[in-house]
C-alpha cells in the first residue's frame, strides 16, 4: 500500500521559518547599513554641488551670499547687484535626512561653512550621526 503525502509537516515548516529568520537577521542589517552609507555619500555630493553654485555666485557678484542671504540667494536675486542666476536649476535641496543644510558666511573654516548635522540632526556625533561639512575631504 502506498501513502500519498500532500503537504509539509509542522516540523518542516518550523525549520524553514527558522532558516528564513536567521537569513533575515544576517542580511537586513547589511542593507540598512548600505542605505546609511548612501545617504552620507549623497550629502557629500549635494554639498559639493552647492559649493560649485556658491563659487559661481561669487564669480558673478564678487562675494559669497551672506548668512542672512542664505542658500536661497542661489535661486532668487533678492536685489543683489550683479546677480546673474539662478545658480541652481531646482530648489535648494534638503539633506538626505530631510533637514536643511546649515550655511554660514563668513565661515569659521573658510569663506563659508556648509554642513549637514547627519542622521541625528544635532551638532557632533559619530558614525551615521557625524556631521558632514564642506571643509572636510
């Protein structure tokens, strides 16, 4: 007599669930870490792009926008003599964590300081929470 088996036993299902759980415990943190690395790289790239726009502004106007002018001076004249923009095609971007970039001119580290406070949004920090600044390489 031949018995036909139509499914999985409870033990087989539990083994598969344990294996899937172990795999996800190993793989998911790596994907999350890659996402954070990508955000840091995106912030550095945006700071470089904004730096290029600020340099072009300086070439036209003869100075960098003041802290009071802010990064919006790259998009709107605000009555600035010799302004020949806009210097950005799109709106001033937020950092990858959805916060505004910090702009100060004159800066403490050069003619201007441009930075993102990272994932935590507060000054300082380590790892993903570390500040990303224009004066750092």
